C-alpha cells in the first residue's frame, strides 16, 4: 500500500483525521514519529529548507514526497 493509499484509507475511515490540522499530525505519525523532529526541524536540518507557518497539508505532502521522507514514497515513472 502506498503512503497515499494509507493516508486516504485512514482519513476516510476516521472522521477525526479529516480536519486540516489533524492531517498534519497523521502524516507526522506515519513519516517522522520515530525521528521525533517536527516537519520544520526535519526540513531545515536535513535539506536546508525553511517552512513557513501557513503551508498547507498538500504543500507539506509534496515536500515529503520530493524528499522521500521516512522512505515511504515509491517513485512511479511515467
């Protein structure tokens, strides 16, 4: 199961995860919980990328995909 399928399944099965702020928490639980750093700390320390406060879930998800955070993203060639 890809990370996208896993996220969709969890969010659809549990309405508590459908709120925007909770989606960030779920993504962190799946990708960075063993690392213990926040997304901001991770991206700044590992990739020298400073996140801004108003980033959307989709923007964070794209960054995670582009940098294969947690090794959970499978690349699909087109």
